[in-house]
C-alpha cells in the first residue's frame, strides 16, 4: 500500500481543524490579519484600477448572489472573489510571510469574505478557514523558499490558489477527500508570471484575483465528484517538479511537519508601508534619519542602502528603470524611488507612490543618488536593512533596522493594527462603522453570523 500523499495529509488536517485546539496567540494573530486586510482592501476600493477590474469582472462573470467587500452591488461569487483579490493587492499593503515572500492571507480572504457573507457563516468558521488557508500557503512556500522569484514566478499567485481552495473547502464543510480533489485541480490552475516587474504593467495586480477565482473553480469541480491528482505536490509530474525543475533539494516535509503544533502564521508580518516588504526597513531607516538630523533634500549628496542580494533582481535592478518607475505599482518595487520619496516627503502611507511623486524632480534627483549594496546580515527569517546618507557638508549619517516592526521579532501591537485600519478607512467608512468593525473583528469567533459585519462596510463615508 502506498504512503499517504502530502495532499491527503494536508486536506485531512484542514478538514479537521477546530478553533478549540488553536493557541490563543494564533487566533489573535489571525483576527488582526483579518482586520488589517479589511482596511487595506477598503483603502483600495476607490482606485481606478479596482473600478476597471470590477467592470471587467461584471462583464465576464455576470450574475448575483455575492458582494465585493465594501460594495452593495450584487455580483457573482466569481466577480466578488476577483475584485476582492485585486483590492487586497493593488496597494502592496497586505501582509507577508517573511521566509517565502508570499502574501498568504490576500487570496484566502478574497474568497472567504464573500462566501461568509452570502452564506451567513459564523466568525468562528471564518477564522478556522483563514487559518487553514494561510498556514498551508506559508508551508507550501517553505518547500522552496524565494526561489520562484528567480524563475519568473510570482509566489503569491502560484500558491494563492491552493490557500484559497483550502479556505473555501473549510468554509463549505467539505470532507478531506473532496478538499484533496480540489487541491489536485488547483495545481492545474496555478499561475502567475513576474513579467510585470519589468515594466510596471497592471497584470501583477490581478494575480490574487486570478488565484481566488481559480480556488472557486477548483472547489466547485471537486464538489461535483471530479477527481484531482493525489500527488499534486510531490509527484514525478507534480507542481514542484514541473515548476522548479532540476532541483533535488525540495523540502516536502515542510508542508505537514508538526501541523497544529508549530504555526507559520506567526511568521506573517503586517506592513506599515505600502510596498514590497523587503524595502520597509529602508523606509523606516530613511524616516528616522530625516527626522533625527533634520535632513532636507538639497543637503543630500548620496544614499547607500544595504539590502539582501536576493532582492537585487526584483527591487534594485535594472537601476535605470528603478530610478524612474513607469507606474505607481512599479514604484512600490523600486528601492531607489522608495527611499527617495521617504526622504523627501517624510511619510509613506496609502497615498504614497502617487503619479506626482513619480514625476517629482526632487524625488527623482535623490533616486539618482541611491546605490545598493549586499547586506550580509540579511537572513531569510529576519527583515532588516541599513540606510546611509552622505550630506554635502561632509557628514555621513546612518541608521540600521535589524527587525522591521510588524515581524515576529518586533511585532505590532493590537493598537498599531487598529491605527493602520483607521488610517486606511478614514475616507471610506463612517467613524461609527469603523469603530464597530474593529470591535466585531476583535471578537470574531463570537459572531454567529458575519453577514451584518460585511454588509455594514458598504455604507460609505457619510451618514
């Protein structure tokens, strides 16, 4: 008799997970991740790209029965999941699993929020589904951490479809074999290229939406008895050996080892700034130097940033492109522009990376003076960086972040996450609705029906 597949083992754990056996700190972490993502998604709601995605989704997947977060317009479940995914990703403000660079919760909530709302599911079940999807997504990323970027794949896109399928299967109460079939199908729906990293085009912002709709399709197939391959992960023709060819160092044991005892979701970091997580220590360091030394743009002769070499290809090079990002999203993966904007503007919130910032002569002039060097202190499990500013008067000032705020080594408090949520929703929610949302999410497992929570988010900013 052959050994049980990784797919079957993970599906069995997902189907059987109960909040009764989840440590309190893990539950609290997931509550805060959900609150954070609601704020991030609502902050993105008015953006033209999100509105374009909504029009496209309604044209290609017409229907009703579901709702996009913060929007009362009836749409199909596919449209809701897709637009939710776009909203979660467009500002680059959603959380990140440090070791794998995956955004594990965005595809999960993109599927889970409309499902919970339309089926009037409990907050307890929503938490269980989010934990299942996020934990297994992080662990899939640990099988071959970071390597996918170098191969041209976007890890959140290719693994997000699995996380979304685990979460949706849990929400629907599916048995383990049905979840395993859905995951088998999801392996053939897993996709996402890093090509947009080169020119700043919008497709990358659609990736979480693609993953979410793929999860819906995979689960729908499995519910109708359509089988999926058991060895979808570790098989001879499974996902990893087809996508990461020529490697024998795949750590398949990471997926199921100590499931329910060791929690990778605790290594998911919230973002304080709307950009790729790798650059957040450099923003923090730049802001500290600007305030501490009262630095003005015309005083800056040069800027040196120490960043891990694994980020050179995505965040730092080609240098000419990074100094002049083509789009607002392109700026969010540019170390040169990011540090320059932080030094010039003195803040990096949801309004950062605006078109006027990309074209600002003062910011561009500083970006031209930013150079990057390898940071030998960088490790896959820590998030740090150094910024060194050379001034025209001959002074050189430096600041280092060893562990960025938001990581497990330097976590955000509950109040920090609430403050970020309030800042992100100040223009889209009435203050009373925002306060009630915080209160309800922080006791989510006690909500018998999450539909009123989600419905209230479409009330708008005015009374």
